[in-house]
């Protein structure tokens, strides 16, 4: 019987890979948690509603151009957030078995998503 032995890795490489995996798991978990708890974006997130946008326009004395740029930035962030959630959910569904997938879908449905 032949035993395969992985080549030794440097401590620095192992540490970097560990941090990267922890970061990615945290990002995906956080995005899914935000989605599951209903704290997602409602038209640009916390500052993005039309009311909040106008409030920032007034409070910060933004020009019309700055307000337009802020709206575009918030749109981009919302799209990025949606993509992260979608990717995370897709990857999560790939690792779950059929029973877990059904339960996960049920959890999403009961949360209003």
C-alpha cells in the first residue's frame, strides 16, 4: 500500500491560507446572515432610501452632482451586495444535501425572502 505525503508547507503560507479562508467564510456567513435576518438593503441600504438620500443632500450640503454621484455609488454597492449574497447562496446550496437544501429554502421562505 502506497501512502501519499503532502509536501511540507511553510508556516507563512499556511497562515496566509488560513486567514484567507477565515475571511472568505466570514464574508459569506455575514452576507447570508444579513439576508436571513432581513437586514439587507432596502433601496441602497441604510442611507440609500430616497428620504435618506435627500437628508444627506441637505445635511451635508451636497451639490446636485454630488447627490447624483452618491446615488450611483449606493446603487453599485447594492449590486455588489446582491452578487455576494447570490454567490454565497449558490456555494452554500452546492455543499448541502437534498434534505438540508429543502430546510434552507424553507428557512428563507419563512423569513420573507
